[in-house]
C-alpha cells in the first residue's frame, strides 16, 4: 500500500469539526436552542461529508493509500470505515433524540441545561472517537479511548437515577482499570523496542519480528484485556450490560454501535498486527471470542429487560468481530470488519426500537410490553428485520458477515470455533425472535400490564421511526447486495494488512 | 553524579504506596498518596537529570500538577462531606500486610528477572550507565501497579477503589521512567489529563452514589446485578 505524506489539515478535520461544534453547544446551548439539536446535526453532517471527501479523493483513486501527517496522524481505509460508522449512527441518534428527549417521552424530567450537555457531549465524543481513529501512536490511542469513555459517562448516567449513576460509576471505573493494561502492553513494547518510531502504529508491523516471543505474547494478552474491556468482550464485560441498559436509547445505540467498536478498532491496530507471526494469538482470541459468543447469548436468554437482553447480545456479537479480527487473515479481517459495520446497523436499530417502545409504552420489560396494543407497525417491522439480521438469517446483512467469519474460522483450522459461532447464531435467533414475537405478535392482554401508558401505545413520531426504517433498509440492502460496501471494506482490510506486512 | 540515595528514594516511594493502600483514615491515605506522587516527581526529575533528556522535566511538571496537587485536592474536598474512615475492607490489616509481604516481593522478583533482562538487552548504549537503576524503576513501577490491582480487589470503599486506580497509574508512570526517554510531552499531558478527569468523574459519581445509597460500600450499592 502506498503511504503518502501530506501536510494538509483535511484528515484532522474529521475530529476537529465535531469537537469545534460541541463547544458552542456546551456553552450557548441553554440560551439558543438552535445550538443544540440542529447545530449538532450540522456538525455530524459536515463530518460525514468530510469523510466522504477524503474517501473519494484521497484513499481510493490510484490504488489504496494511507495518509500520514508528520508521523502524528495516520489515516487509511480502516480509519475512514470507523469514521463513517460514527457519523451515520450519530446523525440518526441526533434526529431520534430530538423527539425522544421531549416532554412526551422518557426524557420528560430533563431540563434545558441537561439537553445542552447531552448534545454537546454527543458531538464531543464523536470527535474524540474520530481522533482515536487517526492517531498514529499507541499512547495517544490509549488517551483517546480513555477520553471517549470519560466524555460518554455523563450520557450513560443521564437520567440521574440510582441505577444509571451506578452504571456510570461502574463504566468509568472498570474501563479505566481495564485500559491501564493496554498501557502496560505499550510499556512492554517500549522497553524492548526502544523509542522513537517504534511505537507508531504504521511501523508496528515491521518491528514485530524483533520483539522477543514472551514479550510479544504478554503484550498481546494485555492489549486483549485492555481493549477487550472497552469492546465489552467476556470476561471483561461487567460494565456493558449496566451502561447499555441504563443509558438513554440513542446513547445505548451509540454505545453498542460505535463506542465498543473503538475497542475492536484498537485490537485491529495492535493484536491483529501480531497475529500473522504467532498462531497462539489467533487461537487465544478465538477462545475468548467463542466464550463471549456463547455466554453472552446464554445471559441474554435469561433477561426480561429488553435493553439488558440487547446488551448481552452485544457481548456475543463482539465475540464474532474479535474472533474474525484475531485471525489476521484477509478473510478473517473482512468478516470481522463486515460484522462490525453490520452490528453497528442492526444493534443500533434494535436499541432505537427499544427506545421507541419505552417512549410509547413506558416500559422495557418484555413481559409488560407483550401486553401492549399492536399498533406500532413500523417499529415491529424494524425490530423483526434487526432480530433476524442479528441472528444471521439470510437474506439479511448479518448472514453475510457471520458466514464469512464462519468460513474464515473453519479455513484457519478452528472448526470448533466455527461450530460454536453457528450455535451462538442459532441461539441469538431464538432469543431475539422470541422477544420480538412476545412483544409484537402475541395477543394483547391489557389486564396483565399495570402500566397505564402501555394501553395507549401508538407509533412513535416520524423523526424517530425514519432513522429506524433507514437502518432496517440497510440491513436488507447490504444482505441482498453486499458488493455495495465491498470497496470500503476492502480498503479497510488492506489498511490493516499493510501494517501487518510492513517492512 | 553519586546516585546512592536513589535506593532510599525508591524505598520511600514503595512504603508510601503501601501506606496509601492500607491506612484506614482516608485523609491520611490521601496524604500518603500525595507524598508518593511527589516522590514520583522527584524520581522523574532525577532520571531527567541522569539521562539528560529535557522532556522529563515537562513530564515531572505535569505529574506534579495533576497527581500531587489536583487529585489529592479533589479527594480532600470530597472528604469534607463524608466520613473519613474507610469502609471495612475484605481483608483485614494484618492479613493484608502479610499478603502484601508475599505478593509484592514476588511481583518485583518476577519483573526484575524476566522483563528487566530483556530491557537491559535492548537498552540503547547511551543509557548503559543508568541501565541497572532504570531496570529497577521498571520492576518497582510494575510492582506498584500490582499493588493497585490488589487494592481494587481487596477494598470495598469506593474512595479506596479510586485510590487503587491512581496507584496503578502512578506505578505505570514510574515504570515509564525507564522505558520512555523520548516520549513526546503530548502523550504525558494526555495521560495526566485523563487521570485527573477520570478521578474527578469517579469522585462525582462516588458523591452521587453516597447521597443516593448512604454508603460507600461497593458490594452494598450494587443494585444492578448480572
């Protein structure tokens, strides 16, 4: 892959723009409402357009290229893929929030000051995440990951209730502790590689053969603990169900769709680079991934709280992503990154649906929701599409990515992991479709529901279901025509492989 | 330069870390943590002087502001409103000291034997004169990190959990003294800012948890279960 040194600020804008937009929202949002919803929407749209611009004019023409900016920033197909996911899910989340956080919805107790904080932090952490996707130093990668955690914690604890405060505390403590291990891994690499260019991400692949075997394996294990905590990989997932369940629905969609992907991104930048040199790493990650797949979905099956169920299924899906990325092969990386995008789409969609149910029926308990009148047709359609996609059913997008991971695992001699992934996919389908069936298909029994709001449950406003429908259509389109995102995925995979194979 | 006083500095750093972990009065524990951080600053400056790398002084300044001033100030301010005695830990004082007497030397020995041999092998010749002392930094720093993990596992008070996190970070910074002679200042600024903000956020949530639940005992505030 050709690496082009540039002195343009274009790659910097994808993180500077959202951060810059967040400042007036945080400072002036209380006085000028326009600085809240629409300004944050504008910030994310500009970021999205910048990402498109970089993709169209720099990364793809004339072969796959990466941009490097004074060794400080490194931007390739993988960075752009992640930035796309952040912008798209972010835009839908902002549109959704404009109605979700109103006096009629679950945000009835939220005041003007808190709304400014909400939109400001939403944009700020989008910027911090994009920053993480373009940094070229392992230490700065840690800093941006940690900073994005700190920016999101107030969103997790947004409603200020006991459970959400507790979830916020757990979230920041567990991720901060976990992430320190990734810093220890960087320290180990520092201590055997010296300093200077060694720890620039774009140089890491070329230095791996010179790292003593023990240090390489221990560093990878520590990276897995650190970044795996951020990704919500079992057994480092303890923060995830609480944070996902207690955050407002649009933030849950962002947590599951975007924030945990930052951990997967960091793993792709570090552990995947080591994987071609050490087969043990691939096997170790396949084991952890398989444990996540199975235990995550078993925990999900036991939940009555819809958001907790979805949170545990995120643990399962992270297992798929990481198992693919850990192989370090083209097919494994392709499957892992494909599933990363797909998971952002259908899990985001499922969390938006759970928010719609909470908005309309005032509950997230599956037993209570099973008693609501069946008038939410769009939400029901979207939920079923997402549930089937998450379960890996054809012709939805989840089938394509899960099948790719299955083939990649089997092709790498890890047939047991492939079988586990198939079993987990089956259980996921059972779990999600059963929940969808109970909520949307069973005969309503109003007497069974003590919640008075549930009796009048109607479809949510268009600004909420519009984004959901868009994501549902994406689930179908990508499933039917996966070639549509092949160029983007191919450039992302080649970006990772280029670092692994760097001289 | 005569560097015989360095082992004394290292010993004080370790002893203060143990005090910060074990003192039941949280104000005293905070003071021990601040002093431990101050000794960390002295260690960073010393190695800046010995290696002739000016970045270390930047690093020491940032560490001083964040760990010696800001974090203890935040803790001190917080403790004006809550009881200063620690919630009874999982492991009592005597068993804890005995346990530490086994864990810490074992951790040090492990890091000194395995990691430092690699470190010395790969150390640039320019730093050969301070190699042995720097290797000790690495092993002791990681040992303090292990102590931080122990605090997180053995303590129940959410303030002590936060102190465990700070101890882990302090240990890591100490270890970085040996391994990061040319780390750019921006990275340290980022690390320091992250820790200060993380500490502030943790204290904010600790306060909120205390106000809602009336306790700082972590097992008792876990309404959210698996």
